[in-house]
């Protein structure tokens, strides 16, 4: 059993180009963490990894000039892959000056960028996992989505150390949700089995088209997956309620069509504009717990 396998431990410093704003980056991961798969303990975010030769657990802690990273691996050959996943998760390879300069050109976004330069997009270490979690979270609160996901993990997760790998194949009939969402989940699982690629190296256009063809997959779900799983820096969520409220408060257009037109000036960094707009709200995803 993986729970009793010996895991080799490696510690690394993950550098990044400053500045880096950790608040929404770690805050989002912590607030949406699935019990049993992820945890926040003593200032460290931990979660499981599905890797080419096995599995592992990553522990990540932010510092002003680096991210402290410890990975425990069932197969040491996966070290490079594990570190790459951690860098992708935290969006560490972005040039923040390019993003901030572009968004600051909009006078309504400039104060947000000045207040929190170097915002990154919180991503995922497993695109398929995130897509499943996105469906679990449709039309429910963050707390309810975590509850659904935790039950799924408890029933079908694979133990790794003291955590679990998130299950990628299961019977949607087991889920306590409306039948329409079970159909959506069945369609997604079928697409993943048929080769839908939601990795950072996937063809984004192909992935978007495939996702949009699935029942129950509207623009919000498709763009959320494009942002978090595919790493598209230009993914945009004009129908998101938090984005619309933030836009209205800032004097930006708040209707989706008008906001899309205004956001043309933010391309190709609209996913980062989303982070700044979300951060105007008083929500737990915007802060690291004390």
C-alpha cells in the first residue's frame, strides 16, 4: 500500500523573480484545500502529487526571496517533475514586471497593482483533479465544494503518507448532488478517459473546445479550468459575480459583454487582472491565515 511505502525526502529553494504577493496565492490554495489531499499547518501548505513514476507530497512555505519546498517521493526519479509542478502551482516562472506594467496602464487597475505588485495566479498540480473539483463546486459555496470533495477522497482516494491522492475515476452516482450535475461529471470523466488533456502543455484551444462541448460546462467553468489547469495567462471570467461586483465598485463596466470589451486592453494578462479584482473583496481566499 502506498500509505506504507518509504518516501524519500528532498528539500529545495524555489527562486522567483520579485516581487511576489503571497496573499491570494497561498490564501486561495488554503481556503479551497480539500481535507485529506491538502492542508495548511504551521505556516506550510502541503498536498499530494501524482507523478510519472509514482506519487509524493509537497510542502511549500513562502519567504520574501524564495519558496521553501520539501518533497517526499515514492520514486526519486520524479524529483524534477515534482519541482516543476510546484513551480507551476505557484506561478513562479512569470515575469511580474511585464504583467504589472501592462495592467498599470489602465488607470482604474493601477492602484490595485501598486498596492499588491507581483500577484500570481494560483494554479493546480493536476488539471484533471481541478476540473473534477470545478464541477463539484458548481452552484455551491466554497465550504460545500470542499465537503463534496472530502467525501469523495475519503471513499476513493489513494493513501500517500498521511494524505491521499485525489481520485480521478469513480461512479458519479455516488455523489450527493443533483442528477444534472452527475451527468456533467459523467461527461467529464468520459472525456478524461478518452484523452482530454488538461495539463500545462496541452493545446488550449483543443481543450477549451472539448470542455465547452460537455453538458453543464459554461464559460465560467471552462475559463476557470483554462486559468488554473492549463495556465492560460489570458483566461477571463466576466460572468463571475465577484468580478462583476469589483468592476462596478471600481467604475469599470459590470455587464459581461462590456467588461470583455474593456478587458481587451489587459490582454494577454487578463487572468492576473482577475486576481486583482477578486482581491478587492473581503474573502478568505485573499489572505493567509494568521
